[in-house]
C-alpha cells in the first residue's frame, strides 16, 4: 500500500511541474531582437515571448537546455512538429498547455535552438 501511495505522490509532483503557473520562475532577460524570422523564413515570431513561454511552461519537463528531463529532448525537431505536439498533447503532456501566438512563438523558438 505504501508503494502505491508513493507512486501516486510522485506522479502528482511530476505532472504538477510540467507547466502552468510561471510565478516561481526567474524572469527571462529581454532580447533586443525579439521579432525574428522563423526557420521557414515566411512568418515572424517573438523570440523573447517564445523563450519566456518555454521557461514558464516547458522547461520543467524538457530541461533548461531542451535536453529532456521527464519529457523528451527537443533538439532537432521542426516548428511544425512542435506546434502539433503542443496542440495534441501526446503521452502525459496536456494538450494545449499553451495556445495561439504563445504556442507559435515557443514552437519557432525551440526549433531554432
């Protein structure tokens, strides 16, 4: 019975760390080149917002350097795949943890890191 309680508590802690409130996260320094061309060159995105959204909602599971933690490594993944993943929320990742322009900004920012 104790093992079950510990397993449930561990799951709650991991899932609770993967997104949501960014009140306890450090503020990301401003980027003077905040609006940049995305990898495709057709759209623009707000790099500062993308980084802030990543730090506040994604880094707990995907790591500060995108290397992966409880979530997978994000290096080398296209913005389109990242955006679809954000929208669909595969596995334990909640769907639409971020949405709209925030989702587009974080997808573009992550894909260019």
